[in-house]
C-alpha cells in the first residue's frame, strides 16, 4: 500500500510556500544550466546536480540531459545510479533513490499534487515521499506518484503508472500498475 501517512500539506500564501517557490526558482536556474550540456559533459552534469541537491553525488552517477525538477534539495541518490534523458522529478515530498538504480527516458517521479476535493484544490500543495530501493529498473515513460516505495530488484514496465507500493523482486506494469510476476536471479 502507498505510504500516505507521511503526506504533508503546504498552504498557499505562507512562509513555507514562499520558501518552496524560492527553491523552485533556484532549481529552474540550475536545471537550465544542466540542460545546456550533453552526454559528454558528465563531470559538469554531476557537479551541477550536486549543487541542485545540496550534496555531492557519487562519481558513478550518470544523468543524460534534459532533466526537470521542482526543487532538488529533497532528492538523494546512491551509487551507480543512471538517469536517462527527459526525466522529471517533483521532489517536494522527498525522493530517495538507492544504489544501482536505472531510470529510463521520460520517467516522471511525482511526489507532489493537490487535494482531490474541488473546494480545496487551490489552497495548497500535498507532498508524499517516493522511495526507490536498490537495483530497481524503471523503464521508459513510467510515472510513480508520491507515497510509493518500489521494492529492491523490481522492474516497473514501460509506460506504467505506479500508485501503490511495488513488492521487492517483482515486475509491475499497466495503469494502474499491477504485479505481473515475480522475478529472480
């Protein structure tokens, strides 16, 4: 089940929302610099990504621009992480990516949203964490929403929309994503 017990709410027109907006503006400037680079500029991409998240990334980290995010400071990445081109990470709720994770092109990791109730939609932003455990492969075009943990060694099939936790050692696919089968060595 998705981990919605850690959902936070940021109301509009508060000091917290002003700080969020300032961080979005900072992230947009840094990602614009990343997106001027190419695959051959891995050291520069790594340096800018480290600035974006506020901590150094491992030398094994690879990201192919373009890349988009709304903050950056709530992202953590492990060793040997590969992020293909045109990915979007909305990290307000927190985004933890463990070692040996592969993220395909056009993947969206979206930790934030709005209340479902019509009268509350414009009152603020909701945010829930995403956890991607060790040795996960997220294939092209998948979307993972906040509150989800993707278990160790799992695969998210291309084009899937993941709305609930993914058990370790499984292949999930579809919209909404469902377990297709167990996987192993």
